[in-house]
């Protein structure tokens, strides 16, 4: 113990300088948007490289679970083919005429989640795809069960996304049965539950009702599952229901996701920005 104290005393000037240097860097990053963005992108790439290496080992032991998820998704795809009366013999053939690709609105890219948090009030996750793969900020992220989040920042090989389990991340939603517009927002308590807001008390609700995306924000396609109504309480001080939902996605076991590119988003956003009523 004495040797440790002697060492710290001997190099006290160096350690003081180091602490002050870290404090200065932190103040610069915290108070400058450009430096903050550069730091986030660099940190995402560094953390992504480290966690990707460690996850390669654990992935081997998760193959059985992944196979089950893929089998369940294939089952849903086959059900869609039956409902749309598409012959299963055509599965091996291109389903999209090359001349119609310009009319495709949504393009999906598969990615692996290599880092994830669920215990904070503002949770994020990192995927192993970045700008070189066509990933950009504000793209939506989903998996086979529903809405997961949206891309926040991108490095060359990785991207950081804001989870639905983030108290500052609201998702435009609808109550499927009534088609009434609302907002889904996590309250920071239970990682399996969220709140459906702004549904007035004239709407008839049932436990188990599905909550879906509205399609209004150009990030997610409409009618994607977000969750299911789990509690309904009247708020005596408000005109709205107090509605709890069970989220359809298990955020504690995220592994593979789809990043959605809305190829019509730029055109839609440009109309909104050019409208003088939206600039007042």
C-alpha cells in the first residue's frame, strides 16, 4: 500500500494533468454539436469492433434459437403467400419485375445487433452495418416481431440506433380496431411494456387489441405491429384513456434486425419543409 501511495505521489503532476485533460475533452464534446457527433460516430465504430469480436463466440451457442426464429418467420411468409394466393412453385423465381423496381418504396437490409441496452431510461443498440452498407440516420429498424427503433448515427461499418425503450423516442401509432391515431412511448419502467397515448375515451378498447404503426412519419411502413393492449384505465383528470401495451418485441434478446430505407422519404420531407404553414 505504501509503494502505491509513493507511486501516486511521485507522478502526481502527470495524473493531475490527465484528469484535467479528460475534463477539458468532456466539456468540448458536451458543448459542441460537431465534436459530439464525431465522438459518437467514432465511439460507435470502436465499440462495434470490440463487441463484434466477442459476440462471434457467443453466436455459436445461439444457433438453435436463431433457427427457431427463422423457421417462425418462414411460416409467416408462407401464410402470406397462401393468403395472397401466390403459388409456392414461384418462390424460387423473381417475384418482382425488374422494370418495376423504381416503384418499390421500402428496401430492407439485414443486420446483426452487436450491443444492446435495456436497463437505462434512454436505451440504444449497435448494429454491424454502416454507411458502406447504405445505412443512414433516421432509417427505421424492425425485426420479425415488430418495431425496434430508428438509426441515430452511422460510422463506416457500424450504426447506433435509438431503441423503442427510450423515453425520448415516440412512435406514431394507431389502435388497429378503431383506426384511431395515437403515440406509443416508453415510460422507462418495464422493458416489456409501453404506453399508448392520446386515445380519447369515446374509443372502444379490448384487452389484446393490436397497436400498429400509422405510417405518417415516413420511417416505418404503416400497419407494422408495435404491441398489444394489456391494461385500460380511465384517467379522471384527462379526456384520454390510460392504456398500457405489451411490446411485441423482446428487446432483451435482440439478435437480427431489418433496417428500412423509405425511398420516398426525401420527397415527402421536402414537401413538408417547403410548405409555409409548417415554417410558422
